[in-house]
C-alpha cells in the first residue's frame, strides 16, 4: 500500500531516505487524482522495499505543497537524496511513471 506522507513525517520518510521517493500530491475532490490512485498503489507494490511510493493530501498537508510550489494536481515529484530529480503533472499512463522510476532509482 502507498505510504502516506504528511507535514510531520516528510523530512524523515522522504528527504532523509536513501531511496528514490515518488510522491503523489492529490486531493479527495480531484477527479484525475482518483484516476491515477490505482496506478500509485500498483507501483507501491511493485517497487516495495526499493522505492518509497506515497501520497500527500494537499488539503491536509499545506506546508509540503507550498514548499514545492504545487499549484496543479495531481503532481508527482520524484525525490532522491533530498532533491527533486523529476516531476510529472496531470494524469499519466503507468508507463510514464515506470520510465521515471527506472531512470532515477
């Protein structure tokens, strides 16, 4: 299951992790966010133990969203060693996520 990243655990679980983190910025009311939800869940299972795959609810965690300038959702950030190494915005096919993960893991 995808991890839940929050303002409280983001630093520890993402920024201080030695693994690539894939962070889906989403909201309950966002249709395209719900459309890619199952893809994020699949990726979390397929890359379990190799890549941190998780979600940030922008309504509940405004600080992270502001820190990364998230203005459109879904926005997916790829973070490694505390730095954003890639980004996808909008609903995307699974192949696009896999390509970015393989490129940066």
